[in-house]
C-alpha cells in the first residue's frame, strides 16, 4: 500500500507495521505456527503498546500505517474487541491519519465488525485455503461459510454507508480501502484453476480490492500436508499474481488464462506470454492500428507502455526505432507486433518460439520472483 | 552559434527564451554560468531575469501546453541538469512552431528528453517521500536531513504538509544548504547562514527527545524481524534501495 519505506534484504517492500497482537490461539489449523498443539512460546501485545509503536513509527516516516492481525485468544469477540480498540485509539486519541488494515476474526459480533470498518481503511477476511475440501482437511474447526458471511456483510456496509453519504455529507466512509482476502497455496493439492476460480468469485461477488496468495511454508510433518522440506512455491505464487494482474488491469477473462484444458499455469513463462503462444491467430498486432485492448495483450508491453503507444502514434506512425525510444522492451514484443516494415514472426510454431524467447531472456525468467516486482515489462 | 546565459531560475530561463525570439537567434543554446565554461569564439549573451518578459512566455506556453505543461517545464529545471535549459527551449520552440500540445510526441528528441527528466525527478521525489527519516528533538520538532540528486524539496513539501499536519517538522537539504520548515500552519523555507563556508545543519547539534533512541532501536529490530535470511537477494535489494540512500535509513 502506498509508499515502500524500506525493503527487506530479500527485496520485499516494507510499508506497513505488521503486527500479530498475539500468537495464542484456541484453534489448531495444521498449516499455522500459532496452532494450539504447537509447542511454542506464547506472547501478546497490549492495546497501548501497539498504539504507541504505530504512532511513533508513523510520525518518524518509517511506515504508512498498521496491519494488525491476531491469533484467537478466548473467543472471536474477545479478540476482535482488542483489534478494534487499537484502531479506535489511534484515530480518536492520536488523530492518526495513516493507514489501518485489520484482519477481522470470523464469528465476531456484527457490531464489532461494523465498528472496525469505521476506523480501519481496509478489512480483510482470510479464506485461508482456496477450496472448502482443503479447509476441511487441514482446519476441521473452520469452514468457508463462516468466512463468506462477514465478507458479505462488510460489502453491504460499504455500499450502505456510500448511499447514506450521498444524502448526509457527514456520514463516515466505511472501510474506504475496501476489503481483501488471503489464501495459502500449495498446502493442499488444488489446481491453479481452483485458485483462480475462487479468487475471481471473490472479486465478482464481494467486490474485493485484492486477493493475496501466500506460498505454503512447511511447518509440520503430517499425512495431510506436503512433506517438510518441500520448497515454498514462490514461482507459482508469482504466476498467480501475474494472472491476478491480467484480470484486473489487462482486461483478461480468467477462463482465457486457466481452464479445463489448461488447469495449471506454465511456471517457466508468464501467463500473458503463455496466452499469446496459445492464441497466435491474434498476432502480429499492428501497433499503429490496433485498439488499446489488443495492444495490452502484446507480450512485453505493460499498461504504461500500451498507453504511451496509443498516445504517441497520434503524432505519426511508429516504427521499431520509435518503439524502442518509448522504452518498450522489444526482446519479447518484437515477435508479436507489426509496424512499418517490421512484421513479427508468424510462421514459427509456438513451441520453437517459446524456446527462443526463453533462451534470449534467461535471466528474466529464472530466479527471484516476488509479488512486489513489476510484473510485466 | 549563440549562447544565452541565464541565472538558473525558471523566470530567468523564460526570459532567455523570450530573448532568443526577440533577437531572432538561429540555433540558440541556453546555459547557466556554471554550466557553460569560458567561450572564446562564440557569441555569449547574458540575460537578466525579467518578470514581464517571463510572464509573456509563460502565458504563451500555458495557452498551448496547459497549466500542467508549464508546471512540467518548471519541474524539469529542478533537475539541475546541464542540458535542461536547452531541453526546455527545444520543447517550447517545437510547441510554438506547431501550436499544438506536443508533450506526448515521444518521437521528438526534446520531448523525449523532457519526459526522461520527469521520470528521473519523479523517482527521486518518490524516494525522498519514502526514505526521509524524522528524529524527534527535545523541542518536539521532527528533523530530517537529505542529500537528493535533484532539488526536490519543492516537490515533496505538500506531501509532508498533508501527511504530518499536526506535528512540527523540518527537512533539510544538506547538498543545497536549505530546508523547509512546517510550523503547523504553513511550510517556510529556511537557510542557515554560517560564517564558515561548507558548514551546514550537520554541525548544528540538536538535543534529541529522550524516547528517540528507543524508537530507533525498536524500528531496527522490527526491520530485522521482517527479513527472511534464506531468501536474501542483494541485487534486488540494491535495486530498490541504492547504497547512496542508506545513510538516511535508521534501519541500515
Ligand atoms: S485460527 Fe488463525 S492463528 Fe489460530 S491456528 Fe488457525 S490460522 Fe493460526
């Protein structure tokens, strides 16, 4: 969210103070280190400690705000009350105008959820796992229905407050940054199609702002879990985020990227290139004539570049040289575009082309994937 | 070839543009005194900043490129680049010739250069909004010092004013030896006149608030805890936080 004030040594953005109010928990979800049966030291922050830390970090420009979540102390209400108290104190006593993201506790009273939305910018309800069957297997005390319920009520409140605001100016904004959710991937044997189906349902049904994916980190030897030592699926996580971007910013339908025929994403190449290689009939795209929608689909052309192309061609036809000057990464794009006397490859079969692109851009495709990286060039 | 020398201010540059037209110069070049070394054979003309002439040029630019376009040209001068005068002049001449808003004509060399400057400026501006680290002094003012590549204080002033409207703060540019101070109502520029040249805020000792140390170390600990050693990726890290910015960062 907003500004990255620093970066971890592994290159991830740090913009919020992320705090777990406590790692006490009455539940026993197999994929979680805080689970009841795990033999670890338990600790908890007081409400005031979290407030002090947040406000003092914020005033020094270390952070944009707070991301607060928690294990479950006694019951949902007891825990949620504390989360809300932190947000309320920050806003009311410290006039804190930074960002607050509260991870809500499913099962907490409706009034608490509503209060949370009045102080927080964003609320999230985590779906935890992409499929109900997976959840049943690893967290038998939980079910997706209980998580969907607060999502629906948050969405209704957001709409309701918006409507009221139209009539009464002083109506506060409810969770102005909307709601998000998160799910662990790779803990059960779900396909990428399962994941994308779930996430696109969340976007459509509850108007979520973001769905986050988090690659499973093996924490426990158990028959229902991947073996200890199984690598964290970082590349898969990145490919899922790329797919998410294609849906949100590149006008792609989820079915175009994963479907019954292709239920899993290609790990070696990004999903946009993958789509292009499966749909060669759309290419080469004439950058001087094609509409914005098609320009966006050219591998190697990002949203910014697509906008630049559409703006710049009004002043005269574009050729390869001009495209390069615009800063378009041509190593991939060149195969898929036509402009001036350049016509992208059309007679080479997709497999050979894929191989060629992979070889030319080795460094780009191997190693180091992170959701914070710019996802497409 | 003729050279026009301006005083480094935006109005000065606009005056130079005015003169280049008034004198019907063929292929004029504009520089500040420092940017242009001594010239033996060329025609060098020193232009003194003239508000009225500058205003006429600005009005004309605004009518073609809009308020945003004019702003952009002003911002470009904050980059302090050696060629920035010529780039601005090039864009203005192109705009006047075509009478069109050509700011998106990336095919034109001056426009392209201008856009590249804007990109660099905005990156540096963004970095400063991120990497400024305030320290709380015992007088309850939050202080920060920076040494940005470009003169970005005018560009970050509003951001900090909006964000920290209820705390007094000062950000000081050590390279340019001036700062901005927010007194809970407005942002005012501040300068330190030191008798000894080269001295600046860094030598003025400030007494820090007694909690300052503690929050710094809490932040350091937090930063350490966010790190996942097994995923260490120095190349990526340096791409985001180039080494020259480390000196600002408490956590480094
Ligand atoms: S409820 Fe949350 S904190 Fe508790 S074990 Fe399950 S995932 Fe972990």
